């Protein structure tokens, strides 16, 4: 069916993070070939509540469309929201997005943490941890995460522990760095500087984070020229070892469970190529180290 954009109730839009890159790609696609996939709605009195398709709605609005193709689910609102999350479980929401959703379900529909854990096949403690996670982040920081200015992974890994230590400094740092859309690595550098610094260094970090990042980059460039070839080689070998350990862990945790025969064949081929590369590296090490002796 066709619905006017003004008929839509967007009450759950704030439960998702945004990505300017993905929205630009979708905008280009809809501008060229039109809307291909309908949004999902449920009825609430005279309104249609959007369950899935917020990105499509925003893009259509930017393109000045008046209507949107939609399909209506004959479910109560809470059941529709849960079903939509279950159907797109493979998209892997961040822990913060999961926390937003679980808190909304708890507050709007009165679902207990035990009920939420049953619906999502999780433990009550998993639900409690996700809800507590978003409760620890200042509201302004969550706003930066929603807008995509700060990545959800970076916020969870670095800003949550910072907020636990000093919520005011966490908010100041996020406000100062968000316009630059920092990478996760940059957020890690800022957190490391803050955590290891004295009061003066912490104040500089939250007041002028870009200055701190530039200073760290300059220090690393200066130090890189002093490193010996052996030190660089040891770094490379450390990376090889760490990647091998991570891949082994994925296999041990069942990464190939349920894989198709084609996928299993590709994994076997990739393992063989990795083994050949490491074996060749071992032969070169033995030859070069043998010559050195």
C-alpha cells in the first residue's frame, strides 16, 4: 500500500544509529530506480507506526517524495518490534542499540527483564547489562552515537568506562571530538591519554582532543625513525601470531557451524594458503637466522 509520509509515526527512530555513507548509497539507489523494498508498519489508532524502514523514510523525504510503499503487519506493536529484531538478527546491532531497544520495550510496554530474556533467548543478566550500559552514558553522548558522529563500538569500548570514572569529562570529550567524526582508533588513543595522564593532561584531552591526537601522531612519527629493522620485524611477527590465534579462536567457538559446503571449501582453501604463507616465512627465518650464526 501507499502511505503519505505525514501519516507515519516515527517513534522508534532514535533506537538506531545512522551512517551517512549508507544513507548516501541508498539515496543514490532510490533516486535512480525508486523504492524497491516496502517499509513495515503497524496500526496505532489513526497512525501507522514504522517498525522497519527509517532510513528509507528519511531518504524519500530528502528526495521530496510525498508517499512511501509500505506493508502492514497484523500484530500488536510490541510483538511486531520483537519480530523485526529477530528477523534481522544477522545484522548484529551494537550493544548500545540493543540497550536502547530493551529499555524502550521495558518502559513503553512494561515488559520485565525475564520476559525480554525469554523473547530474545538470552539470560536476564544479558538484558540487565545492556540496559545498564545505556544508563551509564550521558544523554549528549548517546546523541552523538545516534547521529553516527561517534561509532557505537568506540562509545562502548572507551566512553562507557570513561563515563563510569567521570561522566562530565566523558560528555565534554564527546562534544569536542564529535564534529571531527573520529575513528575507533582515535577514540582509543584519547582514552589511553586520559587514563594514563595527570590532571593537566586529562583537562587538555577533554578540552582539545584534536591537539592531543596531532601531538600523539607527531610523537609516533618521530619514534618510528628510531626503530630498528628487527623491531619492525618483531612487530610484524606479533601481528601474524595474533591473527592466527584469533582465527583459531573463531573456529573453536563454532564459526563454521551451519556453513554450506561452498563456505567450508573456501575456509579450507584459506587455511591452506595461510599455512603455506607461514611455512614459507618459517623457512626464510631459519635460513636467515642460520646464516647470521
